C-alpha cells in the first residue's frame, strides 16, 4: 500500500513538471540571456483609428495578449520603453479579431494570414487603415542595434494613409539661426525611413527638433522636441534605437487626428 502511494505521488510530480516545462512564455525581452533560436520575435503595433473595440492577437488560434489591445495606438508586448517582443513560431497563423463579450470567440475578424517570418529575427507588425480598408505590413527590426552614446538611431514609420512624408531635423539656437536637414524623403504609407543615426545635439549645442511634413505640400503634419516629449518617458536617450510611428488622418479629429508614438528597439 505504501509503495502504491509513493508511485502515485511520483506520477503526480512528473505530470506537474511536464506541465511546468510545457508552459513557455510568449513575452521576451532582449535582455534575456537565452532566446529560443527556432522562433521569430514580434512586436505588434495597432494603428487603426477606424476600428471599434479592443483587439485580440492570436497565434494558431491561441490568444497571446492577456489584456486586449487598443486598435488605435496599441502595442503588444505593451511596454514601449523597453525592448519586449513576443516569441512566435515561424509559419504560424496570425489573427487579429474583436471578440464576443460572452464567449470570447471571434466576432469581427480584422486579419488572418500566415506571417512571412524567419526564425531568430526581430519584426514589427503594423495594422493600419485607410478608413475604408485595413491592411497589415511588416518591418524587420534587426538594424536596431546600439549606437555611440552621442547618437540615437531614429526610424519614422508612416502608418498614415495616402500621404507621403518627409522627416526633417531642425537645429535652432534662436528663431533667426536655424539649420534644417532632411533625414528622409517621400516615406510612403506602410513604409519607413529605416534606422537613421542622429546626433543627440548639434555641434553648437542647440536643441534638436524634428518635423514630419507632407512631401507634396511641405506642410507640417507633426513635430516633436525629443528632450521634452520623450525624455519623461525615458526613451529618447543616448545609444538608443527607437521608432516614431505616425498614424491617423490629415484633417481628422480625435481619434483620427495625426498622432505620434515612440517605441524602443534595443537594450
């Protein structure tokens, strides 16, 4: 009888160990010592202001975002000022959906397809819309490496439909002493400038300002001063690689008006 009890306890222990080992977390940071080499790493960015209802992110029909994600400016994994990614099996089916309240099954399917990913690479997946249709696009983040401490790497992603954009750096000591430098021209919808190495300050120690302008008209669509807008979030600092995403609609009002979001892509 005693042996049967011991065998029973051992069986329970083995089952618990197997369950523990099989429960792999989907969220990983680049500061992890070991990353799974057979999976891709994805950060999901939702910039679809014409979508109503929080969004479920599913890999092979399994929801991976514990709390549903905002479709307007939602990010998963949700911490934008640290380099967090979800580990995703290569070749898996990817779904974005709005769930039924009671059953948590799909009510509105926003997107369903296999993601074209390669193992051991890092990606940003974007959902955007043109007000009439939604679309998905993928950018690789493997260039998001550390840079010299006097610089940052900046990437502008255009998630604003029907508007090609130019990315401009402005150094100014005062209104009469202004230096402009166009960092990237004609960034189309669903594309990016790529990671650009930008000094934290110019040689005369003037503050940096950035403008995002319409390539066709030259009109300012959005602007930001990194020392003000992003220092408080701890994101715009030396050695960083980060992305500024612009989304919304020109001439729109909240939540459709142009808006900016910053995200870190390195340690």
